[in-house]
């Protein structure tokens, strides 16, 4: 996983600081838009959240969802359990095929802000894992910063300073997805945050 966690960026390893910074840039707005515009009908949905962070997405999801959140940071998972302990299953580990064997298949797999932390080989593994974890008709949804042709210089400057070191152009994410999914619908949006930014959103399905 390619990311910078030293220097000033080290403070974002603390879940309280991480959540505060997320709210300041408008992450709650981003989650609200994502759920509204891209999630399938949610009643009884089985959802796997890969790289769930502190699981703040649960603020926007109904109690009827069956939620499984994985993150490599034990500190983030402890915070998720503290805030949402009865709302889902949380594990402080990287998701691997072996860890999913006893969980059944999922209607939705979410990777929000994860791919730009992964090199191409790691991204290929993530897409393949997500494909194997989905029910027939299920969807993988990914959201990551991107370098889009129409974005401002300020947006590019901000994105270049992300902890993740593998920010790609929109088509770069799509090409990776198409190795595991027959359908990878790409959207580029610049309205998810309160700061100049751009996100590449993929809705990936097996057909």
C-alpha cells in the first residue's frame, strides 16, 4: 500500500483528527450524495465496506442493512466500534479471500477512497476479491480522487498532497476495473466536497 503517513500527515492516523479533517472538507456531504445517487435499494442489503475507516458512512444508512467493515487501522476500527458497535461487524485487518469464506455473498461492496492508496497489482487484487464477494447482480462501488482534464490547478495541487500516492486519471481506474468486471460505469464529479476537488466513481458489475 503506497501512502505517506509521516510528517504532518501522521496526525490523520488518529481517528478523531481524521474525522474532524473529513468533516471540514465536506466528507459528510460526499457520503450523503454517494448514498443518494449511487447506492441500490438498501432495505436488507448486505454490504462489505473495504477500507471503512471509522465507518461514518453508517450515519447515512438504515438499520436494516447488514454491514461489514474492514480497515487496516486498529485505531479506526476501535472508533467505529465505539460509535456504531451494534450496527455492524468490524474487523481490523486487510480483507482477503479467506476472511470472507464464512460471510456469504454481498449485494454491495464499497471501496471509498481506497484505490489511490494501492499500486496496480494491489488494485487488481482488490477488484478480483470484490468480484468474488458479490452476489449475482451485485455491485462494487469505488470512489477516489482523480486528475480530470477540466479541474482547476488548485484542485490538482490539493489532490497531489493526498496521503495516497497512486491517484490516477479517470480512465486509469476504469481500465483496472475492467480486468475483473464486464461493466465498469465511470462518473467524474467535482461537487462532492466543499473544496476544489474531483472524484472518479466506478459502478462495477458482472454481467
